[in-house]
C-alpha cells in the first residue's frame, strides 16, 4: 500500500489549466523558493494517507472533470507515490494531467521517460521572485511549459503565450473549518492589495506567504 503526504484536493479548479479541473496538492517541498505563497505545503510528513484513498476521494469527479492538476508542495519529492497516483488516475479517466514542479526538466526527465504516457504537460522550474511574470500558467518567466503527449499538445498549446487578463483570476474555496483559500497564479502584489482591501473593511487576510518578501 503506497503512502502519500497530501495537502488538499478540490473540484472544480478553473485557474490552473483548461476547463474544470481536479486539483491535487501534495504536501512537502524541499525546494522552498523564496517568495513562495504556499509555505503551508513545505513541511514533510503531514497529511499522510494512501494513494488509494486519494483516488477514492477524487473518483466522484472523474467523469465530469476536463483535467487534473497536481501541484504542491513538490510532487516529485514523492516520486513513487506520484507515479502510482498518476497510473491509477490514468486508468480511470481520459482527462488531461498537468503537473507543476519546481525541478528543472533535466532533473525529472528520466522519471518522465519511464512512464511517458502518464503526464500530458509539465510546468517546470523554481519560482524566481526576481524574474518577470509575463507568461501564462507560470509564476515567473524562468519556468517552462512542456507538452509531453498529443493530448498535452492539444490541451495546452494555447497556454504557450503571454499572460492576459483572463489569466489573472482565482478560485475561491472553503474548507471544512470555514477557512477560505485561493487557487491560481497571482500577479505580483495581488495578495498585498487583497489584504489591504479586506483590512479596510474590517476583515483579516492570513496567507502562507514567505513574509521575507513583500512583493507578492
């Protein structure tokens, strides 16, 4: 029984790829990019469950989901569990699968080559707060979009372009505790502006940002 550390799952997600997507965020990241907005997903060893339980949890959505996006955390820090999850999902859906990783493609190319049909598209490379942000699906312009399969090329070729206004949106989600969290790729300063807006109305925004960097 393969174990995996899971941060959260959600459906639908509309800001991390085309269509209505299942979002799966794995827990644990060894890359820890300065300026990361998801520091809550850094710690390893949390949210331990089985791959089977993750698949069971998302199964009700598979028939209607257009795609699956896996992020984190760092999915490739749990490589065996990741590929077990991918293989199980692939047998249950024709939806495309997109994986975000902070590793460069050269670091994961061998793993991709062993199972070339399991991932349709990859966004690779660490977030770099000093880089510009002008490209769709990427938090910084050093990150690269790789179209791995024919399905990936069909679904994601339209994202190999500059960012536009329709990309600058968020999915707003509520967890079982009533907490609100956001999915998407923010522009620099978005969270600061949102915090200021909420505070002016008497509300408080708490996010898992790296507070050493004020530009996010």
